[in-house]
């Protein structure tokens, strides 16, 4: 499925062969914004190098974005661990600079939210950090509301921005 009129862009479900490439995207973007592993951000996730396996679980999905055949971004959704069964989490939305400002994150988030609804989730949670101002604006435009405290057990202790959306 193409998510933009640019024919060099392609979004597709993650495959096992994509693991090292999307992990590198996440590490690159994390470094760009100073999101270090010692702070509990996604870059410290022990599953970072096995996202295909992680998102092959029930009620989970992850999509990678290719630009001219190279993986340059991705995002997914999965059940929120240690929470009510009707809550999913929008996860690991990372995009290299050449994708930003093109509406790709917005379209991918909508795709993930549609998938979540199809799986029967009623609410979607996310965590981010205040330095990711563009991401926060996107989530607000998508109807996510700021909430006071964390939900579930994500392990992202330094993600001080928590948001929730009714699906």
C-alpha cells in the first residue's frame, strides 16, 4: 500500500529481514534527539533488534516505510502491557529526516489506529518526551489527550508526556 502520491514511498508490514534496518532508524533518530538508552527510552528496549517477532504477536502490527527501497521509518501498535485489555499502545514511531513534514507519520498513525479498532481496542495510549514537539502536535491533532500519569508497564520511565485517545 502506498501512503503518499510519491511512488518512491512504500509502507508495508515488517518482515524478519527488516529487523536490523528499522532498529538502526530508531537508534539514529534517538541519537538525533538525545534519547539515550540509560534514560529508558525505546532505544533501550531489549526487543529493539527483533521487532518482527515482537509485532507478530496477536493484536499487534508494525509497518516499515521504504523510500527508494531503503527503510527510513516505521511505527506500530500492540496491546498495552499490564493494563486493561481494551487499551493498545501506539509504539515506536520513528522517521528519518527525509520523511518528516510529508504527512507520512499522520497517515501511518491513522493506519495503526484503524488496525487497533479492527482488533477491538477501545483506547490507545502513547508515551513520548517533551523534546519531540512535532510528534506531540501530531498526536494532539489525531485527538490524543494528555493524561497525568503512566498506564501499563512500558519501562519508559523518562517519557514524561503521556496521552490517551478513545477509539
